C-alpha cells in the first residue's frame, strides 16, 4: 500500500532543517507502529544494506545525530532552496514486511514538499495498517502533521487506473480539505464517507470500500473512478497545478 501526500510548508521553517523534519515524522511512525510492530525501527537509506543498518533514524525516539549529520553531509554545498529529501527504510529485507518513506522539503517545484510512504503487503487482500477505519486514522494523522493539500492511500498501481493524470486519484481513500457543502457522490461512496468522517479527524476523506482495496478488482476500481468523475464534475477534485 502507498500513502502519498502533498503539503506546503510554512516560510518560517528554515531550509535544511533536517532534525525538524525527522522529528515531525515521528508521531506518524508511532501510530503505524501501534498497527504493525515491524514499523518500529527505521534506518537512513544508503548504498548498501550494511551501511543503512549502521545509521538509525531515531535514538530514544529522537532524531539521531548520525542521521542529521548524514543529511547535512549529503546536501553540503547545495543551494539552500534546492529540493531535499529524507529517505528511510524499516530495516526488513523480507519483501512482504519491508517499508520505505520519503519526505521532501524546501524547493519550489510542483510536488517538492511531499510524503511518500510505501508499505509492502503479503497479498492483494491484506493491509498491514488495518481496515478502513485504521487507514482513516493514518490519513488523519498525516493531515494533522503536515496540513496536507491532499492525501491518497491505496495500491500504488492504482495511479495507472485513475481517471485523470492531472488530479489526485481516489484509490482506497482520498483526503481533500473541508468542503463548504457535502459533495454528491455515488451511494456506496457516501456511506463509506460518513463512516470515515465519524471515525477520523480527516472529515473530508472518501473511503471507496470497507474491505481492503484491490486494484485488480474491477468493482473497486470502478467505484474509485466514479467518485473521481463525480467530484471533478462538481469542481471539487483539484488539478495539481492549482494546489
């Protein structure tokens, strides 16, 4: 499963604030760890597995000095306004228990400030982070931390099934900022929306299905596509360039 979120940082955050960005991510990691213990420990990504395992991201729940120094060295001599990123890995080599996360910041590109979280799954019908209410909590925490412009959660492969190339896809769950009125959605989506609203601070989250979203299930894909079309028709699904 993949969580992708775009945000816009405040101008008061200084450039190259590596320790700040590592610390800011911690509450989301803590919440994910409650759902899957294999997400408790994280390491800086490196050229080799051995090198990565030698550099923990956190020590005693605080950003490690080694992680901060490695980032400072990586971007030494680079312009302060260049887009920077922190890449971390949960240290599990097993294909179905591995996880990676990237946080990008600084810079001024279209998606220069974003969170990209990839959680490997054992099969198409499972989610290590739980069912839709649990996912709504993850989405809500992301919004709380980053004041996200949008958040999508679901199989990464859904990006090839989405209706629009220039707008966020719904996938299993989509967060958009609060609406001034309740949008008109397909009946099935409206039911899921009301449940997600009741269980999460992300009160504009659209949940496509109560069961784990399977990109190979045409009913799931059609439900997500229908929501995207309906939101776009109501001018409620923003283009990336307008965010």
